[in-house]
């Protein structure tokens, strides 16, 4: 289990009579990109909400580095190194990109105020020319870059990404994919919810298919392409 960074066991979450997560068991290994796919209403966003502490599960276990985290608050989970990117820039929309990154560095797991690290983030994510602009003034594509940069600034052990390429043009998508591949090369562990299977194939080593709150398939990206269950859901 040494290489396992995150594991859920029989995770359940219901809203009234709707069971959004139904005995979801998931394993993410350190250093990999793991994709969660499924149609709308499959439970993908609920899963990220439960993993990040925005929602508490009704039942089941969440183990992060073998420690139980179910029921912890989002800031407690983030402090442990499990960080979610989901329109984080909305929280900093009146700050400049540079100010927002400074805040993320100061509040992150390592509580860094290193200026070299700030410059490195601006350069790596192509935001140097946007550094003095407010987040609310940026294009949708640049805001996605800021969201990712803010998460990585917190030095996460595992980063959760909710549809990082949604609404992006093909060149913007390619840029995000390359940035994520660069992070993977640096052994950054990523759990990605993504609809675009071409992005999944370009990035992920392993994939979990959710449908109606249940795991329908778990395996490699190569295996899912020939999965009858995947074909029936997406066909």
C-alpha cells in the first residue's frame, strides 16, 4: 500500500431519495494521473466534494496517506496536502494574479513567501504578462491557468481537478494538457474529472467510470476503450 496515496472504500452519499454515491471504492497511486469519467449526473462532482471536505459522506471511508479524513473540514484536508482546483480564482477575483499567488503560497502547506517560487509559478503557467491584472479581468482560459497555478502554489501532495479543459478552445486545451503532463513529469499526483476522452487518453494512466453513483469500470485507459460497459454508456 506504500504507493497508494488516496483510497475510498464503499463511499456513500445521498440527497433525499437520490443516492449520488453508491459504494464507491477508488484507489489513486502516488505520482499518477487518475481520471474519473462518466455522463452528467454520474456522481463525479459529488465525489470531488466529498473528497475535498465540502460534503461529508453518509458512510464509507476515505484514507489519505492511510489516514482517515472523512468528515474533516476543507481547510484541514488542504493542509494535509489534498487540494481541489475548482474556480479558485473566484475567491481572489479582486486581487491581481500576483497577489492571489502570494496569498496561496502563504496559506499553503509549506506557508512559503519565497519570491523565486512566485516568479517560477508565473513563468511556468504563462502568467507573467498577466501578473498585475485582476483575476476578474482575465479570459476564461487564463482564469483556468490561474486556478491551476493557485492550487499548485499550495504544494499539494494530491490535486483534484474538476474538468480543467471545460469551455476551452483547442489551443487552450492543448496548453493545459501540456502543463499537466509537465506536472506529471515532476511526480505530481492528479485526480481529474474530465468529459473529453481525448484529454483522458493523453493524460491518464488509470481511469474510473462512474454511472448513477456506482463504479462501472476501473482499470487502465487502454482497457476502458474495449470495455463493453463503457461502450454502452457512451455509445
